[in-house]
């Protein structure tokens, strides 16, 4: 700054005031009162950096926003975009000292200071400054505060468009992120908005939707679908981002689905499949959009695996995504011989066990394991399990008449269950001379080609027309049969863990069989033991907690029992009393039949309506005795197992009972499909159960079979439209007879 800077400033101010007085004199007092006051802006000039000092009047005290280091790098890259506001520093006599203080622009000053200290900027470098009057009526603190609070943040849509222009100009995501000191993911999030329809972007720009709603639309690339979804919800008070995402992905498959895990995302994308991803929240890997392609890839991979297994010489192979519980009922399972470990495998297993024991000893007192140690424990356990899961060798003559089930396990791994013989294949087959059965697959083809189960993924009954969904109809027979299949299996599992009740239940049945005063029809404990099959069951019954518990317990006992029936009596006699009781409970649990089934109400079928009702009443006695609670057993209402199978009235009734009247009102305006999905979320932790799964407060009321045509009312879920038709037909028949 040159000497005399203060005088120049005073001349500037004095000249301005003189001109103002002359103008006022020319205009006169009256015109002066009516004239618009002209604004005079502060002048700007370049001032050497070493003539600037930071003012104590700067209101910013706390760090916020972009750091000084990042701002310094921005200035080094782009230059000083915004000038600094300064005031001359006056001495005691009001004269300029040649220095200027910075009341507004302190962070820019600090950034420039950092560049000077780093020798990247000369200390005499010129800095663009706006110079204000140091003795004016406006305080320096006001200027500092105004600069900070009047700064308007950039609209997210403007940021997206700027990023898009830079991307089109040749910059990469990483370069844009580095230029603005933000994460690459933040850039990708903004650029992901290119997936949103321009029409919806304009609605957002006009404040017609929130940024969270706009981000939800970026899940899909289908602009037409996005606009349809918005049209469907824009006038609804319920248009949460999760609802938008669900509507846009309702015809997709989660990347965590076992079919997607089995095929692999890389293979799916290589085949041309699109994966929808949500960059704004955790999406568990995204959604696979091309479901037919996924199903084709699943079928092809399962077929390829089956072709490889066919070379082992099996007579038949059944392939499916999943098999129902009890698919192997009635089949004899072969007893194979596990293949011994090799010396290398044994050495590896010993080393893994030693490392596991060492880590366990080292961290047994720790409240929480370090992440790397916890991960290592998981790796060791997986490796040990893999080595201990030994392949099994079967008798070649048995292989020639046995078969294999090939499916996908819950975790997406291939599940191969070998060695099942059908009853009709028990007679040994004699291969023709000169042939090697099954080596090239010829025997498998000759004896009845590889059987492939129909791949049913998410199969369920079609929803009835919306017009028919408003009534409070009885539950469909098939649904009640599925629900009672779950209850029967859970009741078996519960009974198997209660030996005293199991013994009493069987004794109860024996007494009913032995004494003629009692009738044994319609009992829940069908003891011979004869295991009841489930002709109708919900998808996934095989993977329920109670199904897996039964399977694990059965396999554990199977390993303990002798293979030769001649040794069975001695083996059972050698068990302790407790072990005998546990085995007795396990075996007797297979006789539980708490199934609802369609019966002829006039008693002409295998079991009458009265018999079904008595069976369910008997099952209630048993359930109360063992303390069965289907919620504790793991059952939850879902779209697949209940909510998508009943009318809207029943869905609302379920939500009202489980989550309250307010929750039911939240969804009563939705279409059935959306209502069912929302109801599943609302009822997830409510403890609500449909009537067939509840533990009744009292026995079901018996029907008097001698009461002629005046039948007592069945429970609501046992009533049906067909019953009404049969009753009407019978009434007409009786009228005609009269």
C-alpha cells in the first residue's frame, strides 16, 4: 500500500459527499424527499497479502464446512473465486496506516496464509479486495455476519447438473470428487439422479417432492414406470421413500435371494441382466430386474450339476429350486461309507483345530472379540466343517436303483441329497451283459430319464379380482390346510421335547383304542406310529425352525441306532431311562395330526366334518399341554403364507387386532397387494396369529351327529361357501321329500 492511502480514501469520501450536496441543492427539498436514494458500492482494489491482517470482529469462531486445507487446495487449483472484504486500519489520529483488516473472508485469508507458508504463494501477491469505509455506520461484525448467513447453499439439482456437465466434459467420477474434496460415492449419488425422469426432476425443482423421494426414484432406470408410480401416489398422504422403492422393485428379485446367490451376480450381469442399485441407502446388494433370465440361469446351472451327477450311475435325479418338507417320505435312504481323510487333509484339520483352541484360550476372558479375530474364528469353523463333511461312498448295485435330489440350500449353495430308493425299485436290477450302468448316463435314460421337478419360484394362487375382495369370506380351504400343516409340524417338535406329555398322549390313545366305551375316530395322536404327510403346504415349510429341529434330532438318533434290525432290541434296552423317554417322545411326535382337511359333512368320506372338528379339539388339548406358541416357534404372518391369500377385510382385521385401529387406518386405502405388504411390516413383531394357529381358550364345540339337519356352527375358519351350497341342496331335497 502506498503512502497517502488514507488521504486518498478521505478524498474519495469527501468528493462523494460534495456531489450529494450539489445534487440535493439542484433538486430542491421537495424533489429530494421523493427521489430514490442511489446506492454507492464500495470500491475494489488489489492489495498485497502482507498488508492484510485478520480482524478480531470476524464472527466465525467455530470450524464448519470445507476445511482450511481443502480451501487452500481449491484456491491453488482455481484461484481466488471470491474477493475479500477489508477495511483500512487507522491510527489514533484517524489516518491510514497502510494496513487493512479482514472482517469478512477470514477463511480465505487463512487459506492464503497457508499457501504463503507453504511457499506456494508470494507474500506480496496481490489479493482482490473490496474496501469499505472504516468510519461508516455499519459495524464490521454486521458485515462479517451478513456474509456468512446470506450465503445460499447450492440446490442438489443444480449440483447434479454441474457434475453431469463436468462428466460430459471428460472428467471422471474420481476426478470430480478430488476437485471438490468429497467422496466418490457422493458424486455417484448426485449423478445417479440421471436415472430419474426429467418430468420428476422438474417436480422436485418446484418443491413438489422431497430429496428423499427423488433419491428413491433413482432405484429404477425406467422413466415411464417412475412416472406411473408417482401418478399413483402423488395425491396420497402416504408416499414414503420406502414405498416408492418397493413399488419400483416389486417385480424384481433381491440380490440376497438364494437363486441370485446360486447363480452369482457376475454371471447374471454377463448374461445381460440388469441390477438395480440404491446408492442412497443399504440395498443388500441390489435387485435383479430380469427375473425370467435369472430363472433360466438357475435352471441351466441346476441342469448342468444334474448332468455331472448322472455320470455317477444313479437311476433317477429330481431337480428343483426347493423341495417340500417330506419329499423323501416313503423312500429308503442308503447307508453310505464316508471316505477317509487323506494325510494332508488330516494334517490341515489338526492345524485348524489347534489354531482354534489357541485363539479360544487367548480370548476366553475378552468381553468382545476384535473384528479380525472374530473373522478368523468364522474362517476356521467354515474350513473345519468343509473338511469334516466327508463325501460318501455307496454300493454300486444300490446306486443303480437309487436316486438323487438336487436343489438349492437356504444360503444359495448347491444341495445334493444322494441315495434314495423308491419302493418300486427295491428289486435288484440286472444290467445287460457288456454294459456299465450309469457310467455314461445311458442306464439313467433307459430306466426313465432324469426327472426334473417343475421349478416353482414364488408360486402362489392368483389374487382374486379386486371387486371380490371386500367381503369378509371364510378362509380358503387350501390356506387353512397350509396353516395347520405348520401347526402340526410345530406341535410335533414341541411334543418331542416333552417326554411326559408324549407318554400321556400315547397312553390316552391306547385307552381309547382298548375300551369300547370310547371312540378313537378324530384323534390328534395317530399312534402306530404312522407319520402324516402334508399334501398341501406353504412354500418354505421345509426351512422353518421346527422342521429343521425335527430333522436334526432325527438324524442324531439315526446315527445312534444299529443298522441291523436284529440288533435293535438290545440297543434300545441299553439306553438309560431318560434316553428311552426322549426317543419315545421323538417317535410319538411323528404321529401328531393337527391338520384340517376337507370332509363330507354328511359322513360319507374317510373322515366326517365332525371328525375333523374333534381332531382339532384334541390337538388343542395337546398344544395346551406342551405350551405351544406359534410365535415362539418362529411363525410370522407374511404375504406368502397368509396376508396375500385372504381378502382385504381380513387383512385389515389382522392389522387392527395386531397393531391397533390407527395402523389399520394407515393402509385401508391401499390396493390389496400393497395392503398385504404393508400389513406384513406392521405385524412383524406384533405376536398376531390367524385363528387356525391360535391356542383356543376352550375346546371346539362338538356337533351332535344325531341332530338331523340342524348342524351346530363350525368355527369361522372351518365354514365355507361350499358348505352353504351343500346345506342349501340338502334343504331342497328335504322339502321335495315332504
